[in-house]
C-alpha cells in the first residue's frame, strides 16, 4: 500500500525538475517566437517539426546560458571570479 501511494505522488525532486523543465521550455518558446518574428515570418508558416527544431535549439541556448551563470556564480562565491 505504501509503495502504491509513493508511486502515485511524485517526489519533491521530480516536481522541482518538472517545474524547471517547464519554465525552460516556456522561455524557449518565447525566444523562438521572437526569433521567427525577427526573421520576418509567422509561426503559421512553419510545420510542427520545424517549430520543434527551433524550440529545441532555443532550449539548448537557455540551458547553456543557465549553466554558464551557475558556474560563474559558484566561482564568484568561491572567490575565483
């Protein structure tokens, strides 16, 4: 019974990871829309596969930027920055 309850409710770690991933995804979608608008096109001109590729590219950029700032923050905290 206890195992069934544990499987039903996600752990705190899973909830935090889901929240982080969803926020990164939302930011990537916003940036992808801006990138498409800067190119002078509309979202409707792309099919779902092309949009997914653009959003995944933006997700990689967001996570790389986040990693960079985390590393920089740790270096500053340690005093090496």
